[in-house]
């Protein structure tokens, strides 16, 4: 089994580091790590250190012998999913599974057909939940570069994001709107892929027109229709397999 991952503000160069606070408590009291066990310390931005537990002190202090520091390069093809706001806790589910799959960035989108509204304090709390979910899912899936979770964007702002992408995709299953299979989309060898996932009610015709004007093309995943909370994960998996990042 791969070593558990813990987040630090700054990756230590060694030779010894004390992990304390909430992460130390998780390592000592929850994971119950013992001397001799391997750990990974990361800043979540691609820099990480390998280490071995020297000792566990109290309930929240883990002393680690650092054996090496490494840097994971940025991916050649960066995948961003623009996620329409789902109802209830399905937003956190989407963020969790997309993070585990390997997405690079997640952008919340206030689509016209979204029932959920992010306004004021509620919006701030929801965004904080998404970011905390990405962090925890990144640790659980043993990532050292966690996905960025941006501020919620309007349709106009999403269109600007699509216009700058090397491949701009809108997942769309409407039989009246011709679409190609995502598995056959022409991927760039390097650059950015921005993929839009609509709400349960679908992307509106007006939004489709705005996105098309920005250079986005409609694609479908397959013959079945996925929920908004799972479509981004499935699409990310298709793209990661095709870019070679899963090889």
C-alpha cells in the first residue's frame, strides 16, 4: 500500500520534521502510525517529501525523518471541469470523485437552470466545503498536486475561460443538438482542456449559444445520461486515459 499523505505549509528539506496540529493528530490518533512506517508530506502544489516515522508523541505530534524532496511537474494537458451547482451534497460528491480521478481544476458555475444558488454567506460556506473536500480527497487518493477550486463564475465568465482553452467542451446529450463522442475529440498535445458540465436540467439553448460563440463544441459521453454529479468524473477519466496520464 502507498504511504499516507499529509499536508504541510512548506515541504521540509530535512533531516527531521515534526508534524503537529490537525495533521499530526490525524496521523497519531486516527491513522495510528508507528515508527518505521512511510509517510508523504506535501504542500498540495506538486512539491513533496518522503519520510519515515521516527516517533509518535502524545496525541498530535509525529516526528518524521525526511529522506528526499521531490517536485511533480505540471501536466502537459491540464483538465479543468466547469461544474454547474448540484443540489444538496452532490456538489461535494462531484468534487471528491473528480479529485480522486485526477482533475486539475474545478470551477463552480451558476447556470441558469441551477436550483442551488450561491449567494452571500451561503456561497462562501459552500465554496469552503468544496475546497476542503478537494484537499481531503487529494490526500486520500495520494495526490501531491491537489486541484484548484475557483470562485463561482457566471456564464459570461465561463465563456471567457472556454475562449482561452486549447480544447473547449460542453457535455450535451440533447438529441436535437448534434454532438460528437468525447472519446473521439481531437486532444491537444499540450495546453488546456476546459469541460463544462451542466445542471440536472441541462445547459440552456442560450448558454449553448454563448459557449459556441466562445469556441466550445458539444460532446456526449455515451448512450446513457449521467447525473451532473457524476458526469464530470466520467469525462475526466476519458480524457486522462486518452492523454496518457493513466498509462
